[in-house]
C-alpha cells in the first residue's frame, strides 16, 4: 500500500497546533506576557494594565468598594474592566497612581483609609503632686566631713578660761592641738605635749605597757599591731581632753 507523502507532515502539524491551542484553552500556554500564577498573591508593584479590577481585588487582597473608592472609580463600571481601559473612562486614572495608593493602603495610610491614631495618654490622674516650695529663709548647712578629711583640720579649738569649749563643751586648753589633727608620723611624746594630756593616762587608755617609750611613733604602734589605727590615738586623746 502506498502512503500519501503529505500525510506525515500534515499529521505532525496537526499535533503541534493541537498542543498549542489545547494549552491555551486550559490556561497553560500564554503568549501575551501575562503571568496568571501571580494573581493569587499580588504586590502593588506587580499590578499591570491588562489586569482587571476583580483580579486586583482578589490578589492584593482589597475589597472592591475600597478599590473603587481608592481611585474614584464610578460604581457602574464592571469589575471585569481592565485597568488600561479605565484610563480612558476615569479622569486622571493611571496605573502608576494605583500602585502608589495600593502600597499606601496596605501600609494603613491610604487616602480613604487613614491609620487609626492612638489616643494620647492622660497622665493627669497619675501625675505626682509636687509639694509647694518652702517659704522663709533656709539656712545653709555644711556637708559632714569624710573620715579621710578629718586629719586635714589644723586649727585648735578655742576655749574659755574655765577649760570649756564653745557652748560648754570640754576644750583642749589654750594653744593645745585638737585630737583630730594627730598624725601617724608624730611620736607619743609629741602627742602628749601638743595635746596637753598626761602620757601615763594616754598609755593606759590605749592599753599599752606603762614603760612604752614615748619616742615611739603612732604609725609604728599601728604597724606593730599594738593599736588598730591612728584613729585610736585620736579618740583616746579626745576622751582625755574632754575630762574636766
């Protein structure tokens, strides 16, 4: 049997065209550059002129009434109208403007959908009432001296003829060194002479042997562990000076 030489080319061409038309019918073949796969998850930048209003409403998503109001589109325009057709039907309509307004709408700052503004907090109920400033003259107070500053006071305490200091407090005697000015480099003898205290009484108050040399320095006593620190001598002298 003889085969027609045009049969095979015709069959091949029919199969090719059938594949193309069948794919276009099923939506699997597109030659227009339209990607239908992105319509389910659109972004404002992907909006194209061939898309319809209902496709944009479903892909963004944005309710159709909001979409119409966003671009002042008349309500009698069908939702299957393409955007490029709206440019001739709606004044000042542009796809680029729609993209900008859609991005603003998604961010909650659209023209017709402003973002809610949180009410300002009222702090009047929780505000702390400040006390009124005191009236009258406020006498300045002197900050207390630190322990490290005490040895730097070199003045003596003025006393009255009866041996009492200001306001009846015991004094150190005329010209006597105040206890707080005792230095570690001073000897026991220098302390007794400068502060006007008896050496035997000072040794007894410091729990030192009665034959302790008066040439011994205060800091040497602290280094040998016989006293805790120079303050012990200062306190002992102050106690002796306070005796009548």
